[in-house]
């Protein structure tokens, strides 16, 4: 067996293909899978449509592999359990806050359980088993609380697969109305804020797609959206987003979010 010589660009070709791969349409809303992340500033940048730094091919391969784990877990659950409403969509906060669960699991107990499937490296997998998912991944916990809150079901279950050896771990979660209200309030505050929230220093800052924008380093905005326009105004009291330049009748609605008009001007054009 002989390794392919470096003169053949096979590996680089694969990484380049992965780098250009898009998992789906560009997100033009605040995701329920994001809302538990600690830095509200990064969430605000994402929701508004600021351009994140590019993700390399290898990282996108990891994301794609994680997506496939869901199908594997569902395949091994299906012989014993019924899974309904796969990828059911939830829409809240005037259409700007969205998410979709992996399914509704029947047969675990008498109560239906909101199902969330996750994958993890061996290190992360051990931490989930030792510390619990809520402590180790607040974003996962907030995500499933959203789905329980908006669906009306009061039980959830995580199934986590170790990507290195296919070991499985499961953890049940109860609905918390207090946590759900706090999560929805946070989403509303981010959506209807005129200013980026305060930066939260975490270990994730190094890998954040908005690091250069956040630290006033070299940054280029490559697309125009209403959210990155200097004329956008947010009114938290009445929960509306509107254009101050053209005095539009009514607010900018969710179906128009992620787009812009020919009069767009960058919000930070003088910086």
C-alpha cells in the first residue's frame, strides 16, 4: 500500500469541495439552536446578517458528519420507538426566531418526548456523561426548552452518539417555564436591539466567526441586508423593525429580512 504522492491534489480537492458546500439556505433569522450561546453580541451579528469569517473545508466536513449521526440514531431507535413529526418547524417572535426539532419520540414512557440527537467527540461525550448536558452545553438545553415550550410537551430526551466509537448516551429533560420565558425574552431583546450587546469573553471567542468585527480588526462586509443598514431602527416596546430612511408603512417583516434595497448603506461605514 502506497500513499498518494503530494503532486496529486486529491486531498486538497476534497477540502476545497467541502469549503464551498452549504448545509442549507443561509439563515436569515435567530435560531433556537443558537440562543443558548453565551455571547449575545455574536448572536446579534448573526441575526443582523454580518459576514462571518469563512469556515474551512475540514470544519465543514465535521459539521456534515454530525448531520449524518441524526439519521443513524433514528435508524436504531425506529425498530422499538415511534418517531413523529421529523424536522417540525417552530416560528416565534414575529417570525424572526425559528427552529426545528429532530422529532417527537413515543414509547419511552406514557408521555411523548421531544427528541434531540447530538454527536460528540470522545472528550465531549465523557463530559456529558459526567456533568450532564445542561451544564456542558447550555445551547442544547435552551434549544430543547424552546421546542418543549412552543410545542406544549413537557418532556424531552437527548440521545448523543460518540463519533469516535458509536457509544450512546441519553438524558431526559423536564420543561421549565421559567427557563423558557427567560430564553424567549433573550431572543426578543437581541432581535429588537438597535445596538450590539456587550461582548462576553469566553473560550469560544478564538473560534467565533465575528471575532474581527467584534475587536475592530480587519473586516469586510460582503453582503447587504436590512440588518446591516444604517437606516434600520428597532422598537422594542412595540416589537417592530423598520426603515427610518423611507418611513415605510408598517414594519420590516420576517419574509423580507435578509434582503435589502438599492439604498442600503453599511451601518458602520464610517468606522
